[in-house]
C-alpha cells in the first residue's frame, strides 16, 4: 500500500462507530486521486491503408511487350524474387506443386529460338513473319525468361490421398500456378522490370524438357519473358465494377 499524502487522497477507516462517538481509527489508506477528465476526443485521422502499397503494385503491373535485354537489378535478385514467389504461394493442401526455371543469356535466347522454329513448322509466309516478329520484339528482346511448371506427380499423389476431391486437384494446381505467375509478375515489376505472359506450351514442351533435363512429371504452364521496359504499356480499359462485385449486408 502506498502512503504518499502529497499525491493521494487520505481515507480514514473507522470502526466501533456505535460504541465510540467517532469510531476508532483502524487504518489510513491513501487512495489514488480521481482520474482527470479525459481530453475531448480528437477526430480520428484517416487511417493509413495497410494494403495500399500492395494494391498499388497490383495496379502498376502491366503486360510489357517492349522490353530490353538489360535489368535494373542483379540476376541474383531476380532469382531471389522468383524463389520467394514459389516458396510463399499458397497451394491446395500446401502441396507446393509449382516449379520454375529462370533463364538468362543463351538459355533465355534458346527458348525463343525454339518457339520461332515451332511456329515455322506450323505456319508460313506472312503469318509466320508476323508471329516471329512479335516473338523477337517482345520476348527474345528481353533479359530473361521464367518458365512455370506444375508437377503432375504432386497432383496425382493428392488425387490418390483424397479421392473425394480427385476432380479438383488439377484445377487447384492451375490456380496455384496462376498465383505464382502473378506474384512473380508483380514483384519483378516492382524491381523495375517489365514482363509479359505467354503460352507456347505444347509447341515447345518436349524440347524444353529435353534441353533443360526437366523431370517428366513437370508440365509446362506458361512463359514469362522479362526485361527493362522501354515503352509505356498500352492503354487499358475497365468494365464498370458494380455489376462485377456485389456487396450484401454492408
Ligand atoms: C491467364 C492469362 C493468360 C494470358 N495469356 C497471354 C498470352 O498467351 N499472350 C499474351 O501476350 N498475353 C497473355 N496474357 C496477358 C493479357 O492479355 C493481359 O494481362 C490483359 O490484356 C490485361 O493487360 P495487362 O496485363 O497490361 O493488365 C494473359 C493473361 C492471363 C491472366
């Protein structure tokens, strides 16, 4: 019990009030002084939006079709970012089915040669020229390429373990791959790079697997060439949000 009369109010406890006129003093307590009136509430400052920088990065990500073979960050940093995306992406039952190859220099060029050769085999004339021109300008011109895969062995294991959801695991594997691609796309753009997303899967998968000695169970899902952007992305329009997001009970 604190007994500091200077800062506390003195309370005298008395007893035997009936037998003694004023009772007998049995103890003296010093109670804490009454709390001062609270100051008038200050109107709340608009709270900092905790997700704002993330949402801004989401908005800033675009498809960049004009990229160069330079990079504002080191190749090691690019690899780190992709490792981070593959490590932290959510996956069904935490199955971690996503895989990636990160290609620079000749290996990056090799992929786009393979695409052009494959296009040559299935198209010709002006159609081939246009397709190859696009590949050379928007993909081969970049600094590197990420190849995204999903490991089908992981999907098959899940299907065997959880037969109730057998038909869902392939879809969920696609979804986790989409998330990895998105994280990578947003993050490398935050690093000052630009990227686009391609799907020449069937055209090059066999060759890619053989060239990079990729396990047979890895399925090629997407290609993401990246490099320093040297032009603004094209204009983008948006459908009205109200019919697309419905809110109830607000
Ligand atoms: C699942 C998916 C598949 C896509 N496939 C391709 C593709 O094969 N080739 C391509 O050039 N862009 C592809 N894109 C990029 C879209 O065309 C692009 O994201 C869209 O037009 C919106 O433009 P933005 O990326 O600049 O926001 C794909 C995007 C998504 C999400």
